[in-house]
């Protein structure tokens, strides 16, 4: 048995995606990406329920809509932070080497 045959195969993922997509940032992006539209819809429904004439607990519906709006704002900020952190870091600008190497200074010149 060779050394390469003895190595275990990676068990993470389906083999089609690189392992970086399963990192902690991707695991944080998924719930925020799901929660944002759900919270927007829930906040809208609560606001509509508060606006109806049949609402007995108008203050409760307004509070629920406000809580949904704040939670949606947190989800949106979390998505922005994760997307910013997943961006590749640009390489530092390289300094061009000098065209002539400095040589030793002769003792007679100067």
C-alpha cells in the first residue's frame, strides 16, 4: 500500500465544491439569507394587520412589526459583513527592483 492510498479521503461536501464554501462565514451567511426575506414578509404582514379596522390589539401588531424590522436590519448588516469578509484580499503592490545594483564605493572617489 502506498502512502497516497493510505490517506483518508475528505468526507466534507459532495466533492463538487471546494471546502472553503463550507467555512464558518458560509455557515453564517445561510441563516441570515433565509431570515431576511422571512422577516421582511412577517413585518409587512404585521404592519398590514395593525392597519386593519378589525385589529383589537393594534399596539401589539405595531410592536411585532417593529421587532421584525429591527431583526431584518440585523440580518441585512450581517449579510453585508460576511460578504465583505469573503472578498479576496488584494495583493500588495510590488516594488520594482532597482535597475542597477549599488556597488562598493571606491576609496579614492568621493
